[in-house]
């Protein structure tokens, strides 16, 4: 399984990479910026089985980057890459849904849960926009727990 972990925070990247390499036996690559991800995926044609994205990327955020990648994939007629967002706040769960993320975990991310979620996402078919499926159910359940 090939995973790309995207975060500006080297500590977040280290935690995620360590968890995925140790718990999920994944081949993990790292990126520090959304621009680097766009270059690797859109221009160079790199492919990954799962994207793990920090929602706090600057200047536009990891959510906007995921939205861009998913929109591009649908425009060119390929399947979007399954993705998991590491969000800082519960209020960001709706952004994960908007961006088309398949899963969302709140920081600090439990390394075992991250590995389980990423393994579950490997090979996941990403639904088209308008059919948010599992992500919408996860966000709805999280919001019900808050209330």
C-alpha cells in the first residue's frame, strides 16, 4: 500500500508516518505543502492508494487541496484517491465532508486508529460529489455526539 502523508508540521508527519509504517506496513511518502502534492500528483502523475492530509495546511488548507485533487480527477475521468483528513477541531468535520474526504480523525490522532482507517480505505471506491456516503455518515455521527 502506497500512502502520501501531507502536513507542514514535521511532528504530525513523523507520528503519521511512524504509525503507518509500523502498524499498517505501508510504503509512506511525505509532503510538506499543498503545492508539492499538486506538483507530484497533477504534473508528475504520481499515484497513491491513500492520502493522509493535515487539514491545517497553509495558505488555503488541506481541505481545499483535497477538493482540488478530487475535482481534477473527476474532470479527467479517473477515480479520486481515497483520503483521510487529520482535523484540529470538531467544527472542521463538515469541511472534510465538503472536500470529499472518506474519513476524518481529530488531532491528536491515535496511531492505531490512523493505521486501521488507512487500511480500511485502501482500494475504496470514492463516490462522486453529491453522494458522500461513509464520510457524511461519519460526520453526522460525530456531530450527534457533540450535541
